[in-house]
């Protein structure tokens, strides 16, 4: 495989993933408060974004410490139960990595651009009458979350590699630390700031939970027109819709289900549920691209066994998710494409079966 073809495979998948943010962003601009649309102009202006970024950076150190306290409290028993050496968990190292990533994210948030059509960024036009035209014009000049995906992908891939090479389960601590840091940082912001900054934080969250950089690197070993590349290219732009469909069906099947974070229908649980279904999909892609079950066996499965019981996620829910995911995925593939994933999906299903996890 030529270097040009290798680069083309990686670039194509990375761009496809990044473009999903453009299509999926839907910032709800409706408000019961009069004058909310006026404050939007200030928030999205260059000065407003700088103020938001400064506010976040001032809070980052203290909130990072609080987030680690919560992470450590939730996983302290799992460290003992799973026999993880506590000496390999370095909160100061994780905090330093998180500080660097958030700083990069905020640099992108405050950047200006002159070529960003509003129609490609968010669905504000649905309620444009609520918004000040000046605010809309300013927002089109802001660099979007999809740019952040390309800026930090390699950095977060390196962070994932750094911790998983020590012990694959460490990525659970790192991901949870970042997740709670993002949630606590947003609590310090105004509602509209939360919505705007939240889209950038979601990029970080997704890349930490999902081995995207590993998928890109594995894709570089294939010819651009190989069946497995074709399969991933077919599924990647649909992965969020697949996750959405699975989540909606799960809510219907388990209307009274309650995890540690709340009911399945609660907004915060909806977001994390979609992320988790996408995470399973990305791990399947990695297995198919690498031609190995290692990513699932060494990373995904141990991670789920460590985190899900702590978060009060029952295995029956996971099994039902996989059952629904199977049909959502294979309904979109040709028989040849399906064959590239089927062995890994079967293995994944067996690992989470009631025989293994009662």
C-alpha cells in the first residue's frame, strides 16, 4: 500500500468523523427570558468567547481536583476488586494532561474564521426570529467543534496510548476524570455558554472514550478500496443515528430503568447512552481494521466490567443494546461488508452473554 493511499485512508475517516459534529449540532436557542437573544450576541462575540475561556481556565485547577475526588470515590473499590496497582494511577499526571487538552479546546473555541456558513454549523434558522442577526453573523465566524476534532485527535490518541500501555483499565480513570471535569466546568457557565462550550467538550469526551486514533492508524494499513475500509466508511457517518435509534428503543423497553446518573430518558443519560453505543461501534471497527479481537478483549471488556456495575448499568441492558445494535448495523451493509464485522460482533456478544456475566 502506498504512502499516499495510507494518508488518504486516515484523512478520509478523520474528516468523516469530524463532519458528524457539523451535522449533529443542534443548539436550542429558545428561552422564556426576554432579552436572552441579546446576551447571545455578547457570548459569541470574540470578547465574549475570550471571557468564557478565561472563566473556565480560572476554574480548571480547582474543578479538576473535585472531579478527581469524585472519580476516585467511585472507583476506589474497583481498584481493589480488579487488582489494579494504585501506584500506577497518577492523578497529577492525569491533571496535567487534562489541563493541556482543555487549553487546546479553548484556543479553538476563541479562534476566528471567515468561511463558516451558518447552515453547516447549527440549526439556528429554525428559530431565527428569536435571535439577533448580529449574533448569527458573529457565530458564523467562530471556529466550530468539528475543527477541534482534527486538532486534538492525535493528542488524545497519544494520551490513550500512554495510559493503556501501562494498564488498559487506566483509560477508565482518565475518561471519567475528563467527563466529570467537563460537567463541573459547564456548571460554572451561563446556559447559553454551556450549550456552546458543551459541543467542544463533547469532542474531548468522545475521543477519550472511543479509540478513534487507533482506528485511523489501523485504517492506514489497508488499501483505500478494501472491503473493511468500505464498511467503516459506510457506518461512520451513520454511527450517531444508529446510536440514537438504539437509545430510543432501549428507553421504550426499559421505561423505569434508573442508573446512578438518572433515568434513561434524562438528558445527561441520553447523551452518555449515545456515546456508549458509538463507543461499541468504534471498537468493532478497530477489531475489523486490525484483524484482531485485542481491542475488545484487552480494553473494552475490562473497562465495562470495571465501570458499568459502579454506574449501576445492568448487563441485561448491555445485552439488549447489542441485540438492537446488530440489526441497526447490518441493515446498512452489503453481505460482503457484513462479513468483515460479523466475527467480531459475534465474539463481542458472547463476551457479554449471561453465561459470562449473569
